[in-house]
């Protein structure tokens, strides 16, 4: 319940209070006028009233106008309260999406992307019903119930208490069933998230699935989730239908006894015909909102599963939740690791690393697979924390630098060639490059040879398709390189920049890096000998995540068995390392 409070507080803060007040005012006015209808109809039940109407027919028109105005007021009230809900949900969506983007990489990696998307869509749709439907219903129906009960108590206290017996009866029936429905619904939301995550994974890996003839395996996996979802839905339908049928039966029984009791009271002379009609109309008028209120609270129970799933994410600390010193200024481009160790859970990755990368050095990191090469870059870029030892970047302790300040001065070219489904211009002007003009974009397009392929299309306005599907891996990587160089970083990190490139593209990327050697510090995780041999210094890791040796190519050939082995393999077998 404490976790759920996060979303409740967010909804409360997101509500536009002026519209809420207007909605309540119009709702109260509409409810008050609604309560007048039984009084009017009750008064019309006498022969004197009918004769009066025959002589004053304009009153019928006034009554019809009264009803029209009543429903216009109700419409306005519903609109105001509905827009309150829509605004609140918009703010929840903005807060949730912004919060997820601000989470540390290490936290986001614990969740499937489609699972987070499901919380943003499926779960917020459930919560939207609370803000846009249930809360307005509770406000409107509460006003009607309170007003109707006042009139009922004035007509007959004992009969009104008899009518209200249905409330504790319903509570006794609903509360245990609602608890069961809450658990079923929470499982429903979880299954929807799992289905979304697994299906997205299958689409992303469709080439692998087809190449291994694994369609049947995927079908079985998806069908198991569909079966679980179907069985859960059947349970939900069964419990819901049972509750609905039991509720309907209770209403019928209650109304039957009420009619008998009213008839008995009328014949005993306890009520005249006018009071009888008014009382019965108020009963009909009050039972429906009471039942709707009970149903609204039932749906609140059901929504708690979605609320918990959203709160689970919103309660996570973002990257900016730490306390940092003032904005760092005058960063240099050095990097120092002092006794740095790092583990993923129980798995040790890096062990007691010590090295210095000086200003404007070109440094390569090599080693066997799983030795922690990419992890070093991720630690420098604050993708991961929780390391032992000390890391200094640009002359500052990494712990004292905010992620924002760090990434304004350091750029990271990832190995999976990330681009957006947009134009070349918007890919290059992304984020911290947003203010650059087309002249500088064209300059770097020429520098990275992007111009050679985009000029065949529409230049910077070329749309590259979903995840850059219209481009080769080499072309996408050149866009990545250009985007990062445009930000003029003091330190450039590259994770296997040529791992998926052809020989020509690899040569272009290497030439670009060499041309920037004296302008920034470059740290590259490399698997190809040509990149490594251009380095000022090479850090060699062993399979245990420790440093075996540091030096130039010539020094390492003589002093590092691991480096010599990789070098010989690259010469003999043309293998990447």
C-alpha cells in the first residue's frame, strides 16, 4: 500500500484543481436538480395537480425545459470531471516516460523494453479509468446518494434504514471477492507485459528464429503465455459473473421485500399515495448510485495491480537523484583507474585495475571475450556504478561528476550502430548537437564520407527508415561517428567501432580516428589489428579481468603472451580480436 501511494500522490498532484472545483459545482447542482424530479412527479400524482396542469399547460413546457437544463448541466459536469482525468493521466504518462529515460542503464537492463512499454500503455489505461471515470462517478454518485437519503429520512426513517440494509450486505459479499479479483487482475497485467516483451523479442530476433527453423519453438513459447492469459481471463470472468449475479439477486430480493413492506405500510395508513410514489422513486434513484459506488470501489481494488506495477518503476532512483558538487568546469581529457574492481551480481568482471590515460592519448583496450573491455568504457561513462576503487575523469572524481556534465564532455560510440527512424539531419543534430547548423553538419558529413551516399538521395533530408534499415552497417556507423565528433568531446570512447564493417568502411573509420588523435583523448575497445597499431598505448586484459600488460605494440609483442597470441592469430587466420 505504501508503494501504491506513489501513483496516488502523483494523480493528486496532477489534477487541475480549478476544473475539478467547477466539475464538483456543476455535479452538485445537477444532482440537486435530479433530486427534485421525484418531488415534482409525486406532486403530479394528485387529481388537483392534473386539473391545474390542464388549465396551465405552459407548466408542462417548463417541466420539459427543466429536464433539458438538468441534462445540459450534467453534461457540463461530466466534461469538466472527465478533462480532469485526462489531464491527470497525461501528467502521469509524462512523468513515467521521463522517469524511465532518467533511470540508470543498469536498472533499465533488468526489464524488457516491451515490459516497460506495457506499463506505459496497458497499466496507465487502467489508471486512466480511475481518474477519468471512477473518480468523477464517485463524486457525482456521492452527491446523489447523500441528497436522496436526506429526502428519504424526511419521508420515513424506518423505511430508509430498511433500504440501507443493502449496503452492509453488499460489503460482506464484495470485500472478499474484490480481494480475489485484485490478485487475478494483477496477474493479468503481468501476463500482458510478459506477452508484449516476448513477442517484441521474437520480432527483433526474427532472422535468428528463421535461420534455425525455430518457428515451432517460438509458437509453443507464445502459446504457453496465451493459455495462461486465457485461463486467467476465464477466472476473472467467472469471479466477476458470480459477483454480478449475486449482486443482482440481492437487489431483486431487497426490492421485493421493500415493495411488500411499502404496500403493507400504505395499507396501514403510514403513507399516502404521493409520499409512496416519491419514496419509491428516491429508492430507485439512490440504489443505482449506491451500487455504482460499490462497483467503483471494486474497480479501484482491481486497478491496484496496475498501480503497483507503475509505482515499482516510479520508486526507483534516477541517475540525477545523487547529490553532486557544482557543475564541473575546465575538465581535461585524462582518465585514471586506481584499484578498480567491478562485479555483475556474484560474477566478478574487473579485478584491481590500475592505469593512467593522459591528455589526448590514443589508447586501445584488447583482451579475450568476457575480460571486461566494454565494461571499462561503461564505468567511465557512468552506465554502471557500484565499483570498488577510484575512477578520475578529466581531473575529477567520477563520483562527483553528474551524468549530465560527464556526457557533455565525453562521447561514446557503441558497437551496435544506433540510429533513429528519421532524417540524416535529425540523427546528426540529436541531443547535445541540437543547435548545430547545416554548414557544420555538411562539413562532418564530408569528413566521414556520409556525403557520398546521402547525396544520391535527398542529402541531409534523407529518411533512413526503421532503425536505419535503408543503410548498411558501415553507413550507420559513419553516422554514429559523425554525430559523436560533432559534439566536440574532450574524450571519445569507442566500443568495437569496426566489428561489423567491411574493409573499406573500416579503413575510413580508422583514418578518421587517426586524424583526431591530437584533438581529444580516444579510448577504443578494438578487435582489429589495424586499429590497435595506430594507438599510442595498448591495455591488455587477461581472462580474469586483470591487466596483463600496458605498452606500445612493439613492447607488448615481446612482453605480453596474450597480446602476442592475438597478434599472431590476426596475421595467420585474419581473425578479429
